[in-house]
């Protein structure tokens, strides 16, 4: 009987202790949720972001005129959304494809018949176009800056391979299509580039390789496309000289693999604020664990095939980290601060009624000018503004815009 009482007392005590611990945990969880779901802007500023504000350079003027070369499958549509938002809210003028097209001549060189005219001149070029300094300098302001974003070549290859459905178009049956393709490149490239594949090949012309040196092609390397054009791929000196030329002409080459770090470098280069570089990821594909595909043999085969892109990436990866080392401030801390603010604004946007009057405030921040982010601005993080920009252009150049010229070779 006594043992039973002792046991009951022990169990009762244990239950009370568990209840007490659970109640504490519940309070902690509720507290954390309240911080996540109902972020108080001033609390955030006070607890996380307050620091001694730095002196702003009075000569630092935001860069409104720039050309962004969108390399395929390098996270560039996400950046495109950032740049369209930046220009839209400031009434800047964009170089836009004719009619409902998406590309400015890509994968061919851009011509005057590939873009809509503007009575106001141009400030920003964002849509897909092959880099050509001579052509683009003619239509952009004198203080235009060139920027782009590239990506580690093997990761880029895998993303491109699945996005453009190469395994489907070539009717692969292998359970490891990446390995199969790399071991039989000539076979599958012939199928993919042929005229018979054109109906299922999205926006890609006959004879164009979407997997070989695509980054280099987007950045204007003369690679023999279309037929009859100069091809410097087999001339190491010409390749080295072209890469050096790009380094001189581009203000910044960002690296997709270091996305937030790239945006901090962009912020400094353009004298922008954290608000200007906020983003919501667009067009993100999921292709499994790429590292499992990057076997030593697959990597070797790909480096032999995509050799120019590796040279390009190796060069600008080094320049990227040199810029990081030369950054005038605590680069790592600024990246973390941006990531925290981006996270909190994302929570703010998706836990509040976007039609409310609530405002997210960032003040007295060491790394950015003060700014407010209103709830009504939340949709702008992922709104596809290209259609709106077309409407604005139609208002000035005519309701139907400019018809697609028969000279235009772009398929989209």
C-alpha cells in the first residue's frame, strides 16, 4: 500500500513537472510565433538593427542607367524582377522587345527592329539580349553601366539541361540522363539541334547549342553562331583578350552561387539601398542533388565540352572575391543584415493583409539608408512587370506598339 502511495505521488509530481515544462514551452512557442507573425517594425529596429549610422557619401548618386545581360538559367529572372521594380517606381524607360516578345533578338545579336522605340530615350536594358558593347552603347546613356550574373558551369549545365527538356526532346531512356548525355554528346546534340526537334524546342533556333559555352555566348563571345560568323573558341589568346575586354567593360559580374553576396556588391556599385535589392525567387527549378551528378568523370567530360564557360567563370569568380576583399566595410556582417531584413520583410508580407496600412520600417541601420516598406508594396516583390511596362510603352508609341519585323530572327 505504501509503495503504491509513493508511486502515485511520484507519478503526480512527474505529471505536474511535465505540465509546467510544457506550459513554459508553449509560452516560448507563442512568443516566437508572435514575433514571426506580427513583426513590430520598431521592435525589430531596436533589438536587431540599431547601430551607429555611417556617414553617407554625398557624391554617391543612385545608378539609374544600366544594362543587365541576362545569362540563361543564372537566376536572372529574379534579378530582372528587382530591376523592373526599381525602374517602374522611378518612371524610368526600358528597352523592351517588340509586341509580346520576350527576347531582344536572343540568341542572335540585337538589332534596331528587335526593340520598341522610345520618345524618352532609354535608362534600363534587362530582357534577354546578347552582349554587344557597340550596339548597346549607341542606345544607352553615356553613364550606362554593364552588369551580369553567371553561374558555376556544371550547375548551370544541369539546370539548362532539364529546363529545356533535352532528355525528353532527344528521347533518352536512361535513368541517368546527365551521365548518358555527357558520354554521348555528339549523338544527342545532333538530335537536339536538328530541324525535326524545332516544334518541341522552346525558342531555340536550329543549329544552336543550349549546352555548349552558353554563358560565353550570352556575353558576346564570337563562337561561330550563326553560321559564317567568327569563332575564337580554339584561339586561347583571343579568348583571354576577350575576357580581359569584358572585365574592363563590365562594372560588376555577379555569381549566382553567391546570390546575396552579389547583391551587396551591386548595392555598393549602384549606390542603392537594401530596399532596392529585396527579392523573391522566381523560376526556381528543382533537379535533385546536383552533387551526386558531379562525379569526377562527368565533371571531366563537361569541362572538356564546356571549356570556355569554365575559363569565364574561373576568371570572374576571382574578380568577384577580390571585390569582396576590397569591400569598404564589414562585408559578412552586411550580408547577414540584408538576409535578416529580407527574411523579416518576407514574414511581414505573408503574415499581414497586403491591403492593410501597416508599414515595415528600417531606421538607423549601419548599412543602408532609412526606408519604409508598405504592405501594399508586397506584391511588387514577385509581380511580373514586363506586361505593365509594355502597356506604358504602347501609350507613347501607339496602341499596337511596333510590329515584329520580318528581319527579326528571334523566336520569342
